[in-house]
C-alpha cells in the first residue's frame, strides 16, 4: 500500500469516532437543539464549560410527546464529569429539566428501554492505576412521575 494512502486510511480510522461525536445533537430538530444549548448554558459557571455528548428522543412517559434525553459533559481544567438529564416539553416551545443524574465512572454509551436509562461505564477496580479504570459496569436510571432518578449501580 502506498504510504500516503496508508496514512489517509489510518487518519480516517483514528478520527472517525471523533467526527461522529462532534454531532451529538444531529438527531434533534433545530428548536430542540436550541433548548439543549440553552439548558447547557445555564449549567456553566466560572471555569466550568459544558457540551453535549449524546442526545436521544424518547417518549419516556407514554404521553405521545418525546422527551430529550441528554448525556452531557462538564469540563474544568483537564478534567471532565458527565451527567444525564431529561428535558420535557411543558407547552408549545417551553421545556423544563425533569432531573439530572451524575454519571459515576467513565461513560461510553447510553441506551433506553421504556422508562429505564442505562449508561455503560468503566470504574476503578482494585489495583487500577488512576488513569485506567478497567471495571465495566452499568449505571441505571429511571424516569417516573416526570422525574429522572438514579436507580442504582
């Protein structure tokens, strides 16, 4: 294989997931994306920035209206912490947060089954160096009565 082609292939493989993560709001309409950006702006504080990581539309309460399920990151210095929030429509054009749960560990994916939300994470196992948690786990959350709650680890 020619060196230039090999470099292009390796670069595409390396950047592929990064490029996909740069569009976490792609599944949302423009107005829903604005709602998310407004919510994240309210979460910012001095020295703490926020950005969306993953957004899903699901009718969590079976009322015929989709809620916005948002996995988002707070960055401060060289550290990051992620949370999951549900934003629900209360009337035309008005949305409210229905709860936020902090993710415990290094999250990799979020999935939804009915009113159950699961976030795949890696946590520290005994003997792990600080850089490299190796214990795979799932953090469970539930949505009931218009509220997002931590349902245990």
